[in-house]
C-alpha cells in the first residue's frame, strides 16, 4: 500500500487500528518504506505522538551507518528511558555490557551467547507489554546492527500474543546485505508494509498553500512538482527558498535556491558514497551521461550505475536520467573538491574524444579543467574555437584558443594559434589586451612562422590599429618570398587588395606582384556569388573608385540581407554597409544598419555594435538627424573606448563633430577636436571623414581659409588615391562654400560643376547638395532652377537638413528679387525643418514670418594673449616655420616628419591661437625656434 504524505488519513487510520489491536493483545509488525525525503520519519513521529497520548509506551530509536558497528546499539537506545523492573534493568544492563565487549564486524549467524543476549533483552521488552501497550519505533532500520535486527525478528515471531506494535521505518534501495533481514521480517504472518510514494500535484499544492499562506495556482504546483518529483523534502526546500510574501502575497514563479541545493546534497549523501560518485559523473557529463559513460568515468560497472540512477529517479532528483532542475546539477558540481573536479573533467574529455563526440563538448571539459591536457587536445580546442566563432559565440572560443596556445609545444603551431587568438579577440572586444596581441602578431610575422593566409589576417589587424609600417614590411616579405603563393593565400590577398584600394591606398604599391588583378578603373559587375567577403570588399572599392553603380549596390544589399553578424563577418557586413552609404543609398542602408544594430545588441557584441552604430551616426548626419548622429557617435566610442578603436575612430569623431557644428554646440565640437586621434589614421579613408568635418567646423565658425585648406587636402588625397567620389566626402562642395565666403565665386562654380559631372546618376543626395551650392555661385535670377531641382532631390531622399538649407537659400533669392511673401513662406518651411533637425544656427538665420535670411555667422575670435604657451613643442616648431612662409611639404622635409603630421600640428596651432591663416600667426611662435630649425 502506498501512502502520500498529504493524503494519508487512511494510512494513519491503519496505524491507529494496529495500535488498538495491540492494546487488546493482537500485536503486529508494520514496515514503513520509501525513498529518502519521502516523509517516513515525519509519519513515524506523528504516530508516536498519537500512541503516547493514547496511553502507550513508545520506545523509539534512530539508526545510522555508525550503529552497524555497535553491537546491540539499537536496543540500547530503546532501553535508555524504558521503565524496567529492577530485575529486568539488571538483566538488560548485563547483556548490553557483554555486547559492548564484542568486536565488530559481527557474523549474521547467531552464536549461543548471542541467542542468550537476544532472549534476555526481548524478554524484558515483552514484560513491559504485560502492563501497557508498547510501540517499538525504529527509524532507518536497515542501518541497525545485526544483533539488534535479530532482536526485532525475535519480537516479530512472538508479537501475535503480545500487546506490542513494531513500527519499522526503512529506506528503499537497501543493500543486498540487508535483504535477508527484510525477507525474514516480511515473511512473518503478522507483518505488513506501507510504502510512502511521491506527492501528487494536488498534495504539492496543499503543501505550498499551507506553507506560503497564499492561493497556489495549478501551474505553480505543477512547476514545483516537476522539479521536485513530489519529494516532500525537496518541496519543503523550495518553499524555504521563497521570500516572505505577506498576508496577500501572490507567488510568481518558484525559484529553487540554496535550500533546494542543500536538500539535493542531503539526499545524495544519505544514499552513500557510491551514489554521490554516480551523481557527480551524471552532473559532469550532462547530455552525454549514459550509464556506460558514467561508469567509465568513475570506474564503476554499468549495472551498478543503472541501479543508482533508478534509485535517484525514485527519490525525485532525476527524470529521464537527468537532473530535474539545473540547481541540483550545479550543487553537485560545486560540492566536489577542486582536485577531483579537474580530474573528472580531464577524464571526461578523453572519454568523449575517444568516443568521437563533437569538439565543443570535449572542449568544454578541457576548459573547465584548465589543466595541461595531452597534445591531442590542441586540435580539438582549435576546432571547437573555429566553430564557436562561426556561430558568434566568441567568449568560449577565446577560452579554447588561450588553453590551446598554452598547451601547444610546437612553436610554429603556437604562432598560428597566437594569430587566431588575436584575430578572435581583436574582432570581438578590443581592449588593453590589444597591444599584447599586436606585439605577438608582429613577432610571428617577423619570424616567418605564419602561412600566407594568416599573414594577411595579421596584416589586417596591424592596419586597423595604425601599424602601417609593420603591415607594409609584412607585405614586402610576401613580395620577396621565393615560394609560390597557394590558392588560399591568393584569395586572401585579393580581398586585402580591395581593402587597401578603399581604405589604405598608400600600401597598394607594396602588394606582391602578380598575386591579384589590378584594380579596375571602370565600373565592373559585382555579384555576391559564393564569396561574400571578397564581393563586399569589391563593392566598397567599386563605389569609391568608380562611383555609385547598380551592381555594387545590389551586391552590398544582398550581402547585408543574407549575412549573420559575427566577429568573422563583421568586416564583410560593414564594408557592404558603407558601400551603400557612399553610393547615396541611405534608403537601403538605414534599415539594414538598424537590423544589424539590433542583432549586435541581442548577441551582446560590443565591437560589432560600436562599428555599426558609427555607421548609423554617419547615416544620421547625412539625413539631418543631428541628435541621433551625436548620440550614435558617442555610443560608438563608449562601447569601445577611443584608445582601442583603431584608425576607424575618424568616422564617429567626424559624425559627432558635424552634428555638434550643425547644432551650434561649438563647445562640444571643440572637445571633439581636442581629442587625440591615432597617428595611423592619416593616410587612410578615415582621415577624409575627419578632415571634412574639421573643414565644416572652420567654415561654420568664420574661418573659410582654414576650411578651404582642409577641403583641398581631402581633394588632393582622394585624387592621389583614386577614390575621388562625392559620396565619400563632398570636398568640392565644401571648398566651393569656403570660396563663396571668400568671394571667389567663379572658382567655386568650377568645383561644383566638376562634382556634378563626376557624381553619376546614382549619387542622388550628393547631387542635391551640389546643386544648392552651385546656386550660391550664380546671379540671383539664375539660382531658381538649381535650387528648385535641389529641393526636389533632397526632399525625395529624406536629407532634411540639406533640404532646410536649400529652402533657406531659395527664400533668400525670393527676398532679393522682391517676392517677400513667397520668401517668408519658404523661410517658414526652412525654419520648421531646421528646428526638427535641432540646427539652431540655421534657425537663428531664419525668422518665422519675416522671410529674412542672413549669411552664416562669422564667429572669429581674437588671438588669446599668451596663447603661444598653449602650444606643444612640436606645434610651436611647425607654426614657426609656417609663419616664415614655408609650405607644408618644406616643413615636413625640414623637420623630417610626414606632411600629414605637419597638417595636424598646424591645425591644432590655429585652433589654440584662434587664427585663420599663416599670416595671422603671432611673432612669438618664432622666438623659441631660432637656432633649432637648421
């Protein structure tokens, strides 16, 4: 008969009836059985209280493993408080003293002296039952010593004629040595067995309701039943883990915690050391925990493991051979000693590897052990890392590669692992470790320990972090190699060539001759085919070298639609994104950028998020979303701090500078200009973004000469590099605006006409901006046509800020030609757009209802007194030579630095001194330089 703890009225009735029969001299033996935690002890104690209150004499004892080594230890507990007569007290004392002299282990076979002792003790007990009913209550009888068990058998055979009730509590799953005792006991005619089973869902609900003092839903009870298996001990532990809810508490999900973990461990340890070991093997192997694997891991037979698993299933810890709740598994793993856990993890790794299990599962054990596995483990760890990176799971891949690198004895392979480790970490989360990894990459390249493809991978990282000299040297070594390039290396070099053409043009000449085809001068069809890495690079290079074309746009769009964001695909996807941006296809770039951004955030991929949000800032600037641009640009340098950004830092800084300038927040713009940029950024595509933004700031703050210089440098670089497309940065438009401010309208018109001729049909936004600026170079009556076309174009492509500027210019033309009402109406529209963009300087130029338009404010400031002291030594040297009339190239040759470095120092000197041109430089800049510029 099975008893449920919260559905036991009938069973308590059975026990009470048995007690009533014992009162009348019809004794019997009742065995309560059940798994650990089933509530046997609770039921035993409850009945004992009832029997004592009903006038019975309750003699209780509780057994444990220690009692098995104490001859008659159980009987000694029973007699400890028994009201014996003087004669029986002496008899019991003598027997127990004699038993204490026996040496364990005792034989199960009775000796004459043993029989005499048993008869003496049982006689004393039966004498007690003459005067009142006696309940002999034994908890965990399976742990009693052999002599005490024989005493119980003696009583069971004589119980039908005594006022005696034997109530014995035993645990199911007893060992074979205890089965003979139970068999003898249960074969007695007046013996019956009550088995306590698990709680039903209804009983669990009742228990939760009683203890939580709240209404318990069926769902809540079902959840608790599911992860406790209906074991009362585990259910109580779950209740103990819940916070106090108060009188009207409404429980949400039940969350097992520390009490539940302790209850799981208690169940295991009370089941014996072998059960604990099986549970450890089960927890450690996880999904691979078959009885065969567990047995092999802990050195046990499959049959014994199967028996333990069945027992744990009955207890409620397991379901289908797995822990019912992860808290149980975690508790078992954490309760192991460190040495044992490491040992088992290494053995598990070897076992699973030998059985051909996937690399990820084997690598998990190797990483968890963090020890020194055999040489076989290096390949497994590398394979697992490769698969993890492909799946976007970078953290574990880094653990695998780091362990593989530490465990590898072969220097050449160790170098390969170094590159893979650096590649994975630098792509996923560049940090202070970047310098260490770059040093390792340089060392591996110098020592020639890498193959061609890995050399290209290393070059990619050196370029991104501004180590162009080292990258160039590595390319030179490839050029000088006598070994023919294999197909894989050639394919990697083709991608690198496109990358150099679009972003690092100065290094193109150092590519190995014959490794790749020359960069096409005319637009060529670009398709995704089966190599998105190459075709994304080709799409970007095609747009920059040849202007927007449908093939490049289609390829970029397809790559973005089908690509999944990981560390390995990040460069490919960002190349495709910028191909769309530079092609003026913001309508395609914006939704794909937002989708990538959501994916990066969902994957918790800060490097990917920072690069993509920088692209989002660039899109926002072009669309006139100034607040969004500044927010995205700031986020880009927060996700990955500026020192770890690499040469691409120029993009978010430029976006923030453009946005701050357009909103009139010049203090923010100046803080951006004060921020250090990587020296390696100069000479790359990213320099153009930064220089153009600087020029825009100078133009807005009334320094057209300085602005013109920045725009012209952009033009020179873009022409030299073969990427002179307005979709990258419209330097001609910027220069034209500076020339208009300088009253050089003819030259400005020539520049804008050049841009319109080069833009092609695809550069829609760029054409609209160019037309607006072209109008400013014409006579007022000639401005209507280009401005109207600019308005149509800019309205169609959603460039709100540029549209506001076009409306402002159109309003000014109407005002100049006497159409005041029309001017006011258009000015009002311009003001509304400018306000929506938060372009405060433009709003100030436009007075709603008046139609008045004034030129952009000139915010020149006087040279600060003593400003020369603010210059660094390098800036002072450059400023001194510039004040003497030397050109930038002459200064570079004289100081033995690059032209880019001269330009950077001079720009900072202008800003610190608040001057516009070389002729404005104060004389003090030359004083400290005398004698040092020879």
